[in-house]
C-alpha cells in the first residue's frame, strides 16, 4: 500500500481490480497491489526496486490512457509504503476499507522517513481535467506482464521521468530516465520485428514500423533520431557538437518525447492506435460533466 504525494496530478475517481486498486478520497489518494515476494525470488537483485513491478503495472495503466493532445499527468507515488499480509480480493469493499484503515494508521504513526522529497497527506490534491477511461485502463493493465523486465524498466523510467519533472531544478535530469525508456521501447520494437521475420532489424526499420502503425508517411529517419543528438550533447559534456556548460535542450523536448512514448507504449501493449478520450470531445459531454 502506498500513498500518493500531493506533488502529483491524479484521476478524480477510484478504479478497483481484483489484484490492484487506485483509491481516491478527499484527503488521501493511495494505491494497493497484491505482491507475492516468492514469484520474484531469484530473478534479480536491486536496491532500487520500488515501486515494485506490480505497482509499476498499476501506475502505468493509470498514466497511459491519455491521448496525445489531452495534456500531461504526473503521478507521484510516495517513498513510504507498507505491506499487509492479506490475500482477499480488492473487489470486496470491506478489503478496501481495511486496507485504508491500515494505511491511515501507519501514516498517523509516522511511516515517513525523516528525509524525503515529498510531503505526505493531508494536503490538497490536483486532479486531471478529464475522466479516466476505465475500460482502456483495464485493457492496458491486463496487457502488462509484470515479469517482463524490459517492459517494466521502460515503464518505470517513463513514470519516474514525470516525477523528476515536477521539480524545476531537476528538469534537465528528467530527460535521463526518459531516454532509458526510449531505449527500452526500441528494444521491444526490434523484438516485434524479429518475430515478423526480419532477422537483423535496424533503427530505420523500427521507425518505419512506428510510422506504419500510426498511419504516417515514412520520414527516412532512424528510431526517434531527432532526440539522438540531444542525448549525446547532454550526457557527454564534451562531444563532437561542442562543449556545453549546461544541457543544450529545451523544456518542450521533454514533453514531446514523454507524450510520444505514452502513445508508443499504449500501442505496443494494445496492438492498436486509439484515442482513449475521444468520447470526451463532444460539447454534450462538457455540458453534462459533473463537477469534480
């Protein structure tokens, strides 16, 4: 169980599955995931394994159902978390109530480490301006394999880039995990191309795959080639383009790549290009929308 920090932006309604829950209260937003330590034994070891793969699966399913032109939402899971030995389904309302009570008790007892970047509730939460397309969210959650290390690394770094970007002083550094996520998406696309019979796919093949999937004219560029020079100039202070005291990139570059990867990962997971929030483009929706 993990509280969400008020630093982030969140959907205004709860969404509950049997193994994972996203719960919204006026004074507290939190997630809860079923976590079985035994299923991960022997897979790897890391001191940087939080949020867990199960939590990454849930958070990604909440962050990916946003259309390209629908804005930007950054969730901010707090460092503090607790585990509860309970194997009941979250679809049982009593379980959600018990989990919430345990978490509130832990928060009141002070589970927060003395030095953390984010404050804990109570505080005012900021909600995303559109409703959560829950059916798409559930499809994405079902498509994510939390034992797929490549996918989880790509999604977790994508999520953490948004967290870093919430702090202006780390706006440059927010691009670093985003580039890792980009590389993970590239590896996934290469794996798909190999399964289609291309023995040694190239970065040009990968970009053509994306262009074709999204109905775009082929550009002749390599996979996200327009971001390659940015990465070289930023990660190597002295390089063939020059020597830079500060990263020669703009803030818009982050949002452009972040939102593009949102589209890419949603396509890779669902196998189709969709606009999760197309139903909310009508004037009738906005006229009938209840206040958040």
